C-alpha cells in the first residue's frame, strides 16, 4: 500500500492507511516518548545531549520531528551504543501492541556509518508489567540526507536479539516500545557529531508499513491544472488513479493514471496535468492502487480554474531547479513565428530549443540540459514582435 492559486495538503497515513498506528509523530513533544534531558543509562561512546523538537524542513508526518545530536566522546574508545527517548509510564509507553506485525520509524541523516534499531518490552501474557527486553537487529542507515523508513517484523526471529539476560530474541507476548537505538563503530565516528532527525514511530499489525503520501498539491496555471504529490516510501504500489469532479458535479470521474514504483524507500515525486474544458472550481483526489487490487484514497485538493488566458505568457519551468530535464510551457493567443532559446548569464545563446510557426494555444516543450554546466540560465520566448524571459537553475 501505500513538496498562483495554490492548495497544499499534508496527508498523514492515519488518513490514507487506517491500519497503521502512529505511536508518536512528535507534534507536541508530549506524546508517548519522553524528551529526556540526556540519553538512557546504557548509552556509551558519546557525550550527553538533549533531543529537541524541530520543524526546519518537511516532516514525514505533520510538521515536527525530533533532532538528535550524537557527539563523540574523545575520552573513550568505545563503539557507540545510543539509547534514547525511552517510553514513560507502565508499560513503558502506555500503548500495548500485538506480538505480530511490523514496527518502525523514519530517519533523516547524512552519516552513513550509523545503524538503527529499537528495544521493546516483551510483556507477560496478560499484557501488563515488564517481561523481557528484546532488541531489533541493526539496520545500516542510508546517509544521503533523505527520509527513510526502518522497520522490523515481530514474527521474524532473525529480526531480534536478547537485550537482557532473560531475553530470548523472540516476540511472544504483547509488547511496548521501550527505546530507539543507534550504533556505530569506533573509530569511524571519532571526534564527529552525527545529527539525526527522527519522525513517525509506527506499528502495523498485519502488513509492512505502507506507501506514505506526504504531500498533495493542486495548482491552476494558465489553461492547466497541475497536480503534484510526493511519497516517502512505497510497498507493492501499482500506481495512482487520478479522479476529478466539478463543484456542481455529483460524482468522481477517472481522468488518468500514473504508474507507481512498486516497493521503494526514499522520496519520489509525481506530476499530472489536467486541462478542464470550462472554468470553475474542481476537486481532485488520488486512488492509490496495489498490485493486489487493494486501494486507498487521498484527501481532496480543491482548485479554482480560471480558463484560457487572452494574452501571451511564458510559464516558469518545472521542475526548477532541475537535473537535467525540465518542462517549459507558454501560451499563444494567436498563431505566430516562435523562437525559444536559452542564454547564459553573459547573454550568450547556448541552446535554441524551438524555432518555427506554431498555432494558438498552450504549448509545452521538454528541455534536456545534459550538455550544460550547473548554473542559472535565462530562457526567452520571442513571438510576433514580443519577448518574454524567465530564469531557471540547473543543478548537477
């Protein structure tokens, strides 16, 4: 299962995927985990530091997440074992989970030498009191600065090790999550500070944690409506059916389909362009479809479509910045001889994208900048004695 006139919606998987339980998404700092002033007692290899709430960029869920700084302790030569955000109450985080299913959380960091795991309290058969502690096997962290999901199967005995002497490396009773754990070898991390961002500790009782749709945006531009959405993880995702209805309409209609990426971790961006025939208010939604045929709906985006313009216009390329491909759109209210070219910041023409006679209407051209260096460029539309320009940024 499963970033002008503008509507931007952040969608939590609690809406798209109700079978997933969000244990803590750190929106208040007063959730099921304790923002302790230091790390748990079993932590070694780093200096004391306080996890803090952060919202300086897009979160996986909501707007906030946890920022954790792991500062190497130069006074010792121990491997890092970092245990933090221990649950509070009894049981530890006051939320008893099944002994089957999948549990995990999201990490964003640029330090690839880390590994991630967690510790759970394997309760007694009645689901009360602490039985044994089991620790998830470490998963190497992807250190490319993107959000990634790290999860473990409760029923897979290869996913767990004993954390205390009475543990057996198996999940046999109801559980609660005790703590988040990071590990790293010495001396790869020596005298380094690893900054880690953490979001959305989640549990799914029946299947792996699913497609995560974190944004859905509808934009009215000239004679088009652009839909843009982002996922941060996909599982068995066949794709997205695009559905639309007008404000006066009574039913949804399918207007297109965009293929998904199957099973993948990391952010993926999607776009779809609609051209309504008349002006008005339109509603859009996504129907995310699995290969098995199961599906879930997104929330609805509403946009006011003004209709066809009566003047010449040159749109901002999308995406921007780009590498190396982008789309350039422009509108001609009448037939004309068109020249579309790209110039560097010295005013020198570097590419002529198009030159010729074109009919009135909206035109979109794919531009590939494979042969250009990174930098800022000007693209210029000349038609019927008029000239229009926009800036675009190539990042390689």
